[in-house]
C-alpha cells in the first residue's frame, strides 16, 4: 500500500508538470507572435534597409494596365543596393507595391510577392545586343511567394500581364537578362493562378514591352 505522503508527493509533481507544460506552451505562442510581428514589419517596409545605405536612383518599372492589356514604363526614385539579386528584389517589390496601391491599374493584394531572384548564365543564349560585348547573357530565376500566387486574381489576362510586367522590368533594368523562369516557394509550379504557364522559360526580348 502506498503511503499517504508518497501519494501527496505524486500529485504535487503531476500538478507541477501540468503547470510547467502550460507555461512552455504559452511562451512558445508568445515567441511565435513576436516572430510574426517582426516579419510583418519587414514586409511592410521592404525598402528601408536600402534607403539608409544607398543613393537614390531614377529607375523604370514596366507596369501592367488592365484597361487596355498593355505594359507601360513608370519611373521611380529609389535607393537600391549594389548586389544584383537584392537590387532586382527591391525593384519587383516596388512593382508589387504599386499594384497594391488604391489607384492601381493592375490591382493585386499587398505583400512583398517575391522571395529571391537569382541570375545565372543562360545556356545556349546569344549575347544581348543592348549589353556590352563582354557581357554574358543571363537567365533570371524569380522565386515568388506562395501567398502571392494563391491570392493572385485568376484569369489568363491578369496572370499574363503580371508575368509580362515582371519580365519586362527585369530586362529593362538588367539588359543582359535574356530568359526568365519562375518558381513558387522554391518549387516548380504549373501556373500562376490557374492559367499563365510557369513551367516554361520566357524570352525577355519577346516579352519586353518597354520603349
């Protein structure tokens, strides 16, 4: 027979374990909330770091217009980092920020939209005529976020215009880019939102609607 003192100790230890488990769960939830808050702040001001460390430049974005299904140049004054991938990411995040603005001609949901952009030599591609003779033709790999793809308006026209504006903006600001491919959260995806093909490699010159 278990002595009363041991039974009392057992119940005290059990209650202490339950209380400790509850405290750990709460601490984990609070930590997750803090991380989420930091991420929201970072997404809300994607250009702040570059604005504090780089001079302002005049850049051109190629923005879509749903009214006439065109892509046209829009200029901005932006502070851009020197590193190519970071520079391209800031440009596309500004493009998506314009699309999320109240007066947007191609309205999309707010958010950074793009995780990373990688530049690699374009296999079998000729040197771009608009680049210096010693420039190598490049392929840009745009890694979009799943939230951007899942919240994008569905339809062949809005999806295609979004892709064309991304491709044209990259080619306008990085003339060596001859090809563009898309990933979503680092993985291949068949379409952007059910229509526009994300499995193919896009030729930048053919899809550049700039001046």
